[in-house]
């Protein structure tokens, strides 16, 4: 478990608070599991609604983007759950996974972005953030490969 939240500490209050935080993180994992299930059901509902109304069995580009957005939200929730599970089960914060989750969230935002409703500065800002996350992912993955050559 995490060294930041040791179960053994000389101060009783700190030990107690660490236990509370661990329980809270477990509770968050349970809630995230429920969010994933509800999200998957929502994807089915959106797909059913888009396919059942006239024109039946035909999706336009807006429908497809809405469905992709719904899928990506569920996938991001799965990634967050994996982050929580790794946080609970290891002493390592998986930086590469955290950055990949952030990249996926930004990609989802770009995919569902309505170009008619956003300013060029907004799009430029997204580009800068995605570029920074991409460089961060590259640096983290490169340093992780250099530390542990068996991962390649």
C-alpha cells in the first residue's frame, strides 16, 4: 500500500485518518464501478434512441458523434477506475496511465466539439494542452522504459 498513507504510524490520529482515506478511496472505486455500469446502459439507450426514430436505422454525423462521446465517457471512467485500483493496490502512482487518461479525456472533448460554437482561441488552447500532454506522455513513457528495460 501507499507509503503516504501507512497503516503503522506513531500518531493514533494520523493512523485513523489514513484508514478513513483508504475507506473513502474504496468507496470511490465502488461508485466508479456504478458509474461505468450506468454509463454503459446510457450508451445503449442513446444508441437505441438514435436508431429507433425516423429515419429508422440511419445515423447522421451528429448521432455518430454523440454515440462516440458516450462511448469515450465510459472508457474514461474505466481508466479512472484502473487508476483508483492501482492506487489502492500498489505503492506506485501510474503516471503514464494518468496522462493517458487525460489525453483520452481531451480527445473526447475534441471529437464532440461543435466548431460553430467555439472560438479559435478555445481550439488553440485545446491544441496547446494536448501538445503538452503528448510531450508529458512521451517523457514519462521514455523514462519508464529506461528504468525497466524488460517492459519493451
